[in-house]
C-alpha cells in the first residue's frame, strides 16, 4: 500500500523539492516508482505520476523525471520452457 498524505495544512505532508529518494525507476506506463524518506514515516514506497491528483505527486514526478539517476524501464523477461 502506498502512503497517502494527510489533508493540506496538517504539517504531515512532504516537500517534493527537498525530500530524499532512492531506488527510482520508470514503469511501463511512464510513472516513476521510488522510495522517499518521509519526515515522519521514514523510507516508504511512492509512485510519482505526471497526472497525479495531488500536487506533491506531480512535483516529485517532475523532479525525478529531470534527474539523471532514475533507472530506465526494463520489461519483464518472457518465460522460457
């Protein structure tokens, strides 16, 4: 389950411009999976999308999409018999 931020103004969300991330990689649909270091919850999985309904998701996607350390999408291997 991916973390969902609390309502705006509660102080529990995160700033996509400064949050640490690791293990970022593109998905088949162009979204980016990564782990983010949330100030309250520690390292958590996060899927950033350009079409996210939350602004922090769009902001993080744009930041990651501009970064040079996001791994390319690697399609799964076809099973062999």
